[in-house]
C-alpha cells in the first residue's frame, strides 16, 4: 500500500469509528481496536479497549466532521494519523496510532485535545 492509499484507508477507518451510527452492525468495528488499545480523552479520562467499545456501541449519532487529516508513516507497520474534529460546540485535535497486525490495521492509541 503506498502512502496515498494508506492515508485514504486510515481516513476511512477513522470515519467509521467517528460515526459508528452509520454502520449496519457496530460490532463490525470491534476488530479495529488492538487488544492493548488505550484512549486519552479530552476530559482527561483514560479509556481501556472495553470502555471504548462500550461507548462506541451505545453512542448516539453525532454531527461532526473530520478535517486536516494527515498520516505519517513511522515504520512499515506503524502509522500516526492526525486530524481536527469539529462539532457545533468545539474543535478538537486528534491523534491515532495505527499498527498493522494480523493482516489488518488496528487502532492502538487515540488522544483528543480540545482546541483553545
């Protein structure tokens, strides 16, 4: 996969996780989380894989957009995605660390920070 294809692929995966209500079956999103996934929320709370999945399964549709999406390849099987997420209330800066494991890209770490 070249850099442009990887950027498009990871953007698609981020969109799926960002808008789980658009999925026919949200459970299809669970394999996107690495077993050792962690998230640092903009609230300061730290989520485990199971907590993130529980939130994903119960979340309501959100009116939000992703912009300024950019992928930096850190190693052949590691990529950092950074972007802005915008809602009616605020914009946040987001970063996701993706790893290629078990023949697929998996989200290992995510952090969101409210823009000032």
